[in-house]
C-alpha cells in the first residue's frame, strides 16, 4: 500500500559545505520524551549564517541552519507539561549544559559545553523544527506576546544579541553611542539604543541608502566615512570627549583600529561583529592604555536578555521594517544570495500558516 510505504517528510534547507546549501526532503521529526516540535512560521538569516556559507565559521556539514526562528508548537513529546500545541514561540538557540561555571551564574551564552541550534543541531530553515529536550528543560522556548507578529518575533535572537551588546556598553538614557556600520545589526543597534534612551547616537556607514535608514530610524548624527572626518565628528557630537561606547557591527578588519579613536577615555569598545578566522589586525595599544579603554566582544545573550527583548520588541518603532527580503522554503538559498549581495536588510524564510 502506498500509505504504508510513504514516510512523512518535510522540506529543509541543508548546509553541505561552504558555498553549498540545498533544499531537500528530510524525515518529519517526531518528538521523543522531553522534546517538542514546531511548525515553523519565520526564520531570518543571520550574518553568521553567511559567514558559515563563506567558510569563515564552522557548522556541521548536513545540518539544517537557522537560529533566528519563530513558530507554533504542533507536537509535544511525553512529559512536556509546560507547553501546549498552538503556543506561539521563539527559541533561544543556545544549548547550554546548565552546570559549568558560566551556566551557574546565568551566562549560558558562555557555556563551555555549548552547542547551538543551526550549527551543531538542526535549526529552523525547514517546515518543522525538533526542539531538543535540553532547550525545553532550560526554558529556552519562549512564548511570544500576542501583539508581536511571528515574522517580527523571528528577530528576537538578533535583537537579544543587541540588548546584550547595549548592556555590555552600559547604555543608559543619555549615553552617547557610536555605531560603526549600518547593516541589519547596526540598524538594530540604532532602534534598540533609541528605545533605551541613548543619545546622541552616531552612525558611520559608507552606503547612502543605509545612512538614510539610520537617519529615519532615529540616529542623531549620520556620517559617511568616505567624506566625513569620523573621529572629529564623533568628538564634536560628544562635547569633545568621544563616545561613551563604540560598537563595531561590521566584521571588517580595517575598522578595528579606527574604532578605538571614537571612544572617550574609560569608554567601552564592543566588537559585536565576528571577523574572518585567523586574521590579525594591528592597533595602537597606547590608545587603550592611556585612555583606559575597555575592549570587549559580545555574542548571543543571556536568558534574561531574551526575556527583556520579547517584552520590548512590540513597542520598538520600525522593527517591522528590518526584514526586507522574504522567501519561501524552496527559495531559501536566495536568502543567502541576497545577503551576500548586501541587497536590503534582513532576509526571512517564511512558512505558510494561519497565525499572525
Ligand atoms: Zn543570529
Ligand atoms: Zn554550561
């Protein structure tokens, strides 16, 4: 009988090797005890997915990428009592051990035994996502507020990363912030720093279209590094001191040393972007020494930062404009192509469904 031979399948985007992703049939996962399954509604492409595609960052060959994800629970494994079918949720993709030194102080994004959905374990560029029991037990399945549409909720993960960056930079009302690069993550910094009351917000970005968006979305000073003296303009906008914090949102090595010239003494420079593996960059260590500058990085976010992000997103203006390119699962590889071409801002893979 045809039915007995037919195994339920789903469509999935699979990463095989740098430069090679394909849409294929995969078996429909069935949740075991402690697991649950989502019917995906939206998954956005991250700059780090593009870095994997370029061979600059590791992912397991054969993995389904996608860690910026929103969906609806459509199957529950045995023993999962705290969720119900039909729940609209997003996922914190960090699979943390729960018992290492970092996990014990709530910094699961620093877990030394960490695995991540979309890199080590199958992620959300597929019709369905099997959520590992560890993520369910960690509380990394987060309900979406009713007023937040799921295509915007897919931006919870990148937005939580930005909240972590702003926390690291100690951004508070009245903090001056210089943002280097106005790609999707730089612009998310503009929106969320504005929502946090930061000002002045100064953006440096070579692409005119992105400068216009930064201006429209609330940046106070928008500079073109090709024609503006960026360090002088940052100083002029901050009473001669330099910015309280500088965030480098583009993984361009040539931007590292100049970023150090934008920060005030005792300010913070956050390397938010990832950089090509193994590449070195020279900088003047005396700028750090005499300026008592704190140089840091940030990646992903704590559970608490995810929780705060979900509470904040429904009231952030323009957040629904961050996604500019939408694809169905059959065209998911084009989402990579549009990011590689720097066409628009965020690319989203969307899945049909009745829920908003
Ligand atoms: Zn991401
Ligand atoms: Zn851990």
